[in-house]
C-alpha cells in the first residue's frame, strides 16, 4: 500500500511569502537598534507594545512586589517545575566530563567543557505568558555555570506578568527586563547604552523573534533556528481517539501556523479523529487559533505498517512526537529524527512543555535531522588543549613537516622544522644557514 495523505497542510509558496515580509521587517528593526540604541528600543516598545516605563529593567523592589502578589500555590508550582528542570539539567551536566590523556609518549591532549560567559533569555508573553520558558532557558543556563544571565519578557495586559517575573527570579536571572519582541532580542545581542550585550541568545518566540535570532546568529550564538511549534502523533488501532485529538489541538493552539500531524495504520482511526477534532473545536476556548492551524497546517497520513510510519516520521522530523502504539519503545529504539519523544498515552507534550523536566526548546522545520534541543551542553564550549615534551615534539614535528610540504604550506612547515632544530638538533627548514 502507498502512503495516503488524507489531509494535507498549506502549500510552501504561501509560507515563503510570509517569511519574506518577516525578514524585511526584522532587518529594519535590527538596523535601527544598531544605530540608535536605547532611543530605538523605547520607540519600538511604544509602537508594538504600548509600553514605555521609566526603566525597562526591573528593580529588586519591583520583583519582590510582583512575587508577593502571587498566591502561594502559584509560587509552589513554579518552584516544583523548576526543581524538575534543574534536576534533569544537572544529570545531563554530570554526563559531561573533561578529559586529559597521553595519546603518544609525551603527548598529552584533552578538552575542557567551559560555560559561555553571558546569555540572554527571551521569554515570550503575548497572548500566552510563557512562564515555563523561564525554567527551560534560565535554569538550564545557570546549571551550566553561565556567570551572567539576563532575561526579557514583554508586558502583559499593561505591565509585567507577575508569574513570569517570579519564574525568572527563582530561576536565577541576574537582570530582568520587561521588554518584548525583536527590540528585546536586539538589545540583548547588540547592546545599548543601558544593556550590555550577551554572547548567546536562547528562548522561543514568534516569527519575528525567530527571524531576529537567525539574523543575529554569528554575532552571537543561539540555541536553535526555531519555527512554529509542531506535533506529530503516531498511532495504531490500539490508540484512544479522544487523546489523539486533545494532543493535536493542544499544540495547534500555539499559533495559526503550528503544524499538527497524525500518522496511523488505521483508516477508521483517521476518520474518527477528524470527527473528534471537529467536536472538540466547538468547546476549546482557544479554538479561534487552533482551528486555523488545523485547517491550514494539519495533516493525516495513512500508512500500511509501523515500519512505514517510522520512515514517514523520520522524514517529517517533527519537534514533538507522541507514540501512541502497542509498543512505543520500538520507536525509541528505531527512530532517529525528532526533537522529543513522548512514549505512551500516560505522558504528553504538555508535560514536557511545562513541568516534567526535559527541555521544551526543541528543533522545528526539519532541524531534528541534525540537532537536538536545548540542554545544559548548549551553554558550554568543548575546548581542546595540548601539551607535549621535547622528545614528543621531535616525533610529531617530523610527520608534520612532511605533511605541510605535501600541502605547500611553507610557513606551517617552518613551525615544525624550528622545533626539529631546537629539540632534535637537526639542520632543517627555510631559516637554516
């Protein structure tokens, strides 16, 4: 049986046209911040967010007041989620180790895992105040050992969102700014008169924030080239239709261009999921967004076997992949392209997004073919070093001299030859008399 596309998403030409408009807008904003600094940032904030406080950076008093305004249960919930993220990040860090080894007599090679010195974390907060993004970026950076972590989040309903600010604070942010959009990302990466630039940007955001990170990459490091969030459900005839529909729409509500796809070997399931999605859209409070995403970007793909589903899932390389089949771990053992796997009906993408401990900043738009998501190692540089004895320098230098000559790199050859003269007493090289 050939794979059957029961439902397909929007064609790529329309998506490309939208991308072009975003790219041009972001280029102008970044140019403006580079040339006018704080003045540009303030004007952009006024234009886009209607927000122009005396200072974008929150004081310790501001933060304390916002935290105090929250119910104890909210504070406890935030701390519980951050504990899970912190614990798993620490486990990941413990899996990294520095190495130093003698590879030849007198030759010592090694590497050190060194955290970057500064990170700027963007925490989205437009329609949805993304409290959890503070956990994923700031907590993980601090576990990695980053010395300076600054964080920006946009105003929400006319001011700082208390729970988001509390999460940033508890996570360990050294500087907190109520500032959103491309202007926030630009200020952190480029720097202004009042904000010192960072060396790395992380965190999700809308299409404009993602494009800003893409354009700034190289000047600063980034976590990922992020697109709209994606979910793929892989299901067979043992799966629960209601769970599938809930989990597809749960990600579709992120935005009108969020892809949600179902791979299944059951034609009956495919039909029933379509009906169940229509039913749930009648009662879902965020149906105005989720319906557009499902109509424009939703897919249902019918396969003949789990092997065919596996091949199609690896081709799609989606950000979140839920495995709702009789043997979920078969996909764990065999699948290679995904941001994060969610095995069995007991867990779901929402757990990963909010609380369970794995990081929710994950590859999209097929990037799972070549990278994983944000983790403690993303904030660390693995840097090598070498140290050798005089005797080893003669041994290595002999090979190096001939290999440089092979490539006609005469300056490189002389570096080796000089050591041969110094440590081996051999009259070789261009500088001999």
